[in-house]
């Protein structure tokens, strides 16, 4: 793990969305608990940990298989969860600590800003609109359009290509192990800001940098 973060080493910063830009993990839990309960699955806290960072269609397929739920129309379940998520996000659109300041600093520093998320585009659009931060991003991308979600690296590789920046010049900001692995597999340096409601995970130490919140990361950038 590196000790000092110098933004001068990078031409682009690519953010994950859930748990990085917005504290949406509690909202995901509410939405999934409600919808999965309607199809016969009571979810415990440890259940959420197993699928953090995966695309929602992969989460549904995982539980449908492992719990033998017998869901015939997984897309309908996905749509129901995303519908609830959009409602919850619009009810309480609060960015995580330091997000606006960090985006403004990167834009002022002429660093390209990307977003690469496992969430589908309609939730991505709802979050950026609710937080009023769309203007900061040069490119946003969802793994919905890829053959694989995280931890596969393709969502980050596609984002870097769209930004016209080499992977080695991209810095990824993530909150989950699956996300960190995705960024590292894309040959990018990775900042991890662990989601506060997750159980501590020593595996997150594979990230190049660890910070408690984005304000701490921003301070490190300014101190270079």
C-alpha cells in the first residue's frame, strides 16, 4: 500500500457511485429487504455483505439459485428494487462527506472525472440528478452495458477508454472489495474508502490507498 497520494500522477479519477458518492447502502438494504421478502427471502445483515458491489441482476440470480426461490421473472424483481431505490434516493439526496469539494477540486485541477458503477443507468441518472453533480463528470458508465459486472474490470477499462486515458494514469475510488478488485484488475491504482456499515475486511488492504472518508482523501491531494 502506498503512503502518499499525489494527484499529479493521474490524468483521470473514476468514481464508483453507491457508498462512494452517496450513502446508498442503507437504501439498498431497505429496497432489497422489501422486494426479496415478497418473493420469500428474509435477508440478514451478512447476506448483504456477500453481494456488495455486484450488479443487481447478478444479486437476484445469486439468491434465486442459492435459496431456490423459484423466481421466474428476475427482470421484474430487478425493476421493483430499482423503482424503490429511486424513490428512496429522491427522498434523501445527500452526498457523502467531501464529495462536492473533491469533485470541484479535481475539475479545477483539470483532472478528467469518470463514474463506473454496477447500478443501472436509470438509478445512476437519478442519483446524479438528485445530488446535482452531473456537471462534474466527463463520462459516466454502468456495468449494465457490459457482459460482466464488478469484480470484472471491464466497466473501468471502458470508462478509461472513453476518457482517452491510459489505465496506469487512472485513479479509482471504491468502497467495497469487489470494486477494489475490479479497479486493480483494470491495472489502475485504487483508493478505498470503506463503507461504514460493512464489517471490517482486511482484504481491502489490497487497495493502493485507504482513507476514512473523501475529505481525508482530498486533504492528501491538496498536501502534495
